[in-house]
C-alpha cells in the first residue's frame, strides 16, 4: 500500500482542520473568560449597574466568539470540501 498524492493532501487537510480549531478556540476562550471576570468585578463594585454590565459583556462575548465560528467554518471546509 503506497502513499499517493491524494492521501497526503487529505492528511494535510485534516491536520489543518485540527490546527485551525485548536488555535481558533484559544482566543475566544481566553477573551470570554477575561470579559466575564471583569464583568464580575464591575458588578461587585457597582451592583446597581448589573443589567448594563451584563448586556455589554454578552455583546462583547458574541463578537469574540465570531472568531471561533470562523475557525469552525474553515475546519469544516477543510474536512468536507478538500478532496484529492
């Protein structure tokens, strides 16, 4: 059983998908955790602003999560579209 060019391309696509999701999940995870922590600090300091802080935090987390979704799209394209 010999390794052909198509096998190498498929292996590279699967490896690229894994790397895309790995790096693509680190950024949103750190960013959302940092935002949630700072929102908790803000609510602890000014509880009367809880609604505004929570709403702002959730909007920021949604924007941060978009990079993770982009990496998921790239990974899915690499897995299902790249054929050799």
